C-alpha cells in the first residue's frame, strides 16, 4: 500500500509541477531505446480484377504453385492466360508491443504490368521480418483510391495511382517481436534531434523531480534513466517521465535553400560579419528597325530597304548595402528587400556571403 501511495503522490506532484512549466513533453522529444516499429514485407496474388491483371511469367508460376497446394494439377507448359490476377508486394509496419490476434493495415502494390487493382481481393499471404520469420498474415478486399479508363483509340485517362491499394486491418499479427523494455535496471531515452543542451536539460529535469543520479546523460542523443524492474511499476514510471516538460536547446544557425521552389528559410540565430554587398543586373536590348530609301520621281533608281540596328543597355542602379557586425535576421531581410532582390537573387547573395566567410550559419541547398 505504501508503494502505491508513493506512486500516486508522485503523479499528483508531477501534474502540479507540469502546470507551472513551459516547454515540450519528453514524450515528444524522445523515444525509448528498443521500443520501435518493425517493417514487414510479403508477396501475394490479387484476384477478382476486371481484366486488369498482369501478364508477368512469375504471376502464372505463382498461380500454378497455389493450385498445386490446393490439390489441383495443371499440366506443365500450360499457359493459364489469366486476366484477372496480379502479383503484388505487401508492406506494413508492425507497431511495438503488438500481440498475436491484433490487426494492422497493409499496403498492396502491383509488381507486374497490372493497370489497376480496383475491385481485387488479396489471397492469404505471409508477412516476414528482416530475420525471415513470419510475423503476420494478410488477406482481404482492397481499397483503391485511383482509377483509370481506356478508349477504343488507345487514349487513356488515370486519376491518382490505381496500381496501389490498402487493406484496413488486413493483416493479423501471429508472433510478437521481443524487446528489452522490461530488462535491466534502467531505460535509455534517445532524443529525436541530438543536442547536448537538450540532453543536459532532460537529465536535470528528471533528477530535480526524482532525485540526484536518477538520470545520466550519455551523449548528445541518449539519456539513461534508472527504472524499477517490475513491469507494472516501470510502465507507471515511464508514464510520469514522458509527461514532464523540457525546454529543448535551440537549433544551430542554418539557412535552407530549396532551389526548385525558390523557398528560403533563415534561422533566427543566423549572423553576418561586416561585409558590403551590391546586386544589380545588366539588360541589353537589340532592336532591328527597317528604313525605306525611295528614289526621286525622275531618278532612275530602285527602292531599297536598309536595316537599322538599335542597341540599348540598361543597368539597374541598385545601391550597395553594408552589413554591420552581428546583423540579425530582421536586418538581413530588410536590407535585401530594400535592394529589390527576388528569391533567385537572394540565393546568389547568400551563397556569395558563405563563400566570403561572412555568413555564420550552415548553408543547406536541397
């Protein structure tokens, strides 16, 4: 009884302290080491298609092997000429702590040249993990979001992707994946975004609530936390831990440029050393004018058309602007707007600043 009272008292204290703290929950910042999803993959046949099956040889081979398992023999060399069957790949993620009998969604994708899986049914197919063991089996009717239509003249229209579908709750878990959640005297929390400051604040937050040396920062990613051995107490303990608020450390200074869309994101910690920048463009216009030379009325001459070329050079008079030491984000944006630089021009300016060593930030071009 005393242990239970202490646990509930700790939870009440947790709620009170969290009400006066600001930041992000440890649940949103970290994941528990060893508690992870596992990817499963499989192969199967989708039947019942409306003439949109594939003509791949492995589809026929799979169909013949399946018929043999049902006791139906197909003579060697026989081509079934199937039009309503397609070979498909199956993919899904097995959540942590999944137990036999639970169901998960399955994504079904055509492997051959099937144009559409709409209206198809997946036959019983095993789903295997990286170790080759079967962890789930899948079967059911497909839900396909796309569709297509063909014309007699060969024209075709397609909406979305009809060769991929899903089966909600289409796989049944057959085997649990072992994990080390209940083993040992401690748990390891891994930060989603490695940061030394965040790791220290996380360990300090836990130690301030549960006592010194409860949490130990291993590196910028991992924090080891002492935890009870009893599974029930460990679950309650982790429930308290993951709802604590921690203010994460601020990210490093970055400038991210998307050259395809022209999107530029500048972090608030970006600073620029003293530097002078000028930006302008030179426009050359070449225009052809035609002048007609007409001879006099009594002259024995011919009318001649003489081309006359006109060349104009227009250079923008954008002024040079100077960045003072430690210029902030607002001042950078203001200066660039004053010079009238477009997103493409701003990319060139930022790259030039980085090459000159004046941009104190990581420049990432994606």
